[in-house]
C-alpha cells in the first residue's frame, strides 16, 4: 500500500494551498483531484480575496485598516444569520488573511485594487490578474517544486480508519482498480461544497428551491461532507447557500483575457496600464472580465423588466424572489425582457446590469459590446420572439399582462416601445452551499460529540465549520487561509501510521 505523510482530497485552491503549506513543513503530500484538471471552483471564480492591512492597501493610501475592523465589518454582511456564525473561525480568517495575500504574492500572484464593497468601511477586495486560473498555476508550480504529488481523475470513495483514527483513503483511479493509500499523519478534506450533489444527499440538508437547481461547479458533489458524516462527523449550516442566484452563462468562446498567460510580468504590466492609460481606453479591455457567471441586477425587474420561460410565458412575480422559480421551468432557464423604456435607464449609474471586476459596474452598452451572446435586440416583438425561439402570441400576452398591471405599480416602466431586448439565457444556480463539516480552530474534524476525529482535518467549503462568508472575497479568503493553516497544522502531527 502506497503511503504519504498527508493526503489531501481535492485539487482546488484550498487543497493546493494545504499541500503547499504541509510540504513547506517537510511533509510528503499527495493531492487527489477527481476532475480532469486541477482548479476546482477557485478556477471558475471572479478571483477576489478580502483582506485588511495589506501592502496593496498601503500603496493605495489606505492606512490603519486592521483585522479587528475587518471582523466587525464581516458581521454587517450577515444580518439575520449573525447567531449562526462561528466567530472563532471568523477571527482566524481576518487575522490570517493578510499573510495569505503575502504568500500568494510571493508565489507569483499579482493583485489589483483594492476594490470597495460596502459595508466594508475601506476597500479590501484584492482581485487577481489576469484571471483566477492564476491561483492554480502558481500554487501547483509551488507544490511541484516542493515534491508534492498531484493526481487528477482520482476519486476518493471512502476514508479508511484503524480504530477511531483516519489512516488513509480508498481511491478509484480512471481506468484502474480501487487502491488503498495510507496517510501517516493525516487526511485533509478540501473537496469543496455540495451545491451539485445528488438530490438524495441535498435533501438531508436543504429544502425548497435549492432542490430544483444545481451548482455552478458540476464537480461540487459533497464527497468530503458525505465521507465525514459516514464516520460520525456532522455538517454545520447545511441548509444555507449562496443562491438560488440568477446568473448568465459564460460565453461559448473564451475571452482574450481568459486566454492570457499567467506570467507575473504581464499581470504587473496590466496593473501599470490601469494606472496610466485613460479609463475610456482601458474600459473595453477590462470588460473582457465579463466572462464569468455574472449575475444580473434585480433592479432590472424593479424598473419594469419581466422574466419569461422558453414558452414565452411569465411564470412568477419578478419582484418576489424570481430566482426561486427558474429551476422549475422546462428547460430550467429564462429570458429577461424589456423595451426601450427600461433600456435607456441602464446606460449609467446607478442602474447597472452587473458588477464587473476591475470596472466596477457593467451597463447595457457594455453588454452590447462585450457580451453579444447574452444580449438579443430587435426592433419588433416578432423579430425578438424569432431570435430567442419563443412563440410570439405568448410573448405578446406576457407583455400585455405586465402593461395591464402597471396601474397597481406605476413605478414600473411599460414595455411598449422598441427596440426590444432579451437578456439570457438566465439560469438559477447555487454558487456555493455553505454547509461544511464541523471543525475546531485547529481544523480538526469533530464528531457528533464535538470531539476531534484523530487523523482527519478539513478546510475550505468542505471544512467551513459554521463560519458565514457573505460578501465577495470571503469564500476565496477562507479557501486559501483555512487550507494553509490546515496544511501547516496537519504537518505538525506525529507520524501515527507505519
């Protein structure tokens, strides 16, 4: 049986950071990733990390920002969930996030910003350039340099125990037999969330509209949570999720920015250009970032846009959580439809279509220029119906239904005048499920009696442990920070398995 000091389940940002930290302490490490490539949800993200007291902040003239202030501001995001937050883990995140930024920078990651996001009292979002794949490229290289073994298409199917101690894993390798691998110090679960888990598993924790939709990352199937539960652990906050959320699909053809190499020199050149090139010239280039699964603002509906399905029918009250209803349509998608009356309001602040990294906000003209795959525009309703493939009579009836109700809500604009627009297809997704295995402040997985399970650690979404990560940059911040600390802590274990 092959053996390593530490086995890491998952090759995303959390797993690679855990492997790097453990290998830096002298441990032999194996990373097992079930997908065809390293990356996980980290590689699909916008790429922002929230942190205080960083060099990038100081360069921007932001002085005196502290982890204490960051801790307080994180609480402002949580609203009614404050009593469910794990404050001890929040404390760990804000205290160690600045060092996480330093380490990523040292490994070659180049950040721009910091970018603002209220209720953060100062800008704290550090956005990677040129794209989030850079995290994976730089971390995997750092791991390789330290001798970490990284294997893809390797699915961990079970944890192995000797008595109460986790001593290894069973892994199924593509086109090969199931193997048993030994972890002399411990196993770190870093396999992500369970937003795309089978329905039978999601039903154990979720309810309502969350059961009708999947996750952005199809590989986020909750393997780590299920394996932890199978040996006596528990999932905390399993009913919570960042979603349902309406998102546009990524474009069928990757943008120029998504194809750029992750060379630090190129990223630094981009940072320099942002400072010296006039914004009017940089904006079209930066809008190449609008390639991720961006969310349309619900302000569209508050101004008078409607949501229709592929049959051309309105299927919900757009002002009452429309994201909860898209998953029940066939197909499970919708079109956001409006006319000139709404369109003319979304060409400048404060009416934006989406937030866009490095730009701040993307307006309708930005989408018409940079996301033509999302914007369908027509002079007549008949032309629009043909373009998006819906029956004209049903589309006309939906618009008439909307216009007839305006007497009850005069704040909404009618849909009378062309050109007419349809944005989509729009799909409702779970961005992250928030339920992770119960852990302590040393990232040890806890059993039902809150006692550590020897030899088992968890980090990232699968080891979220009850911390509430609302606001941009906190999920990635937790992924890298918890992964780093879990790797370092596991490396400190005495070798317990021969």
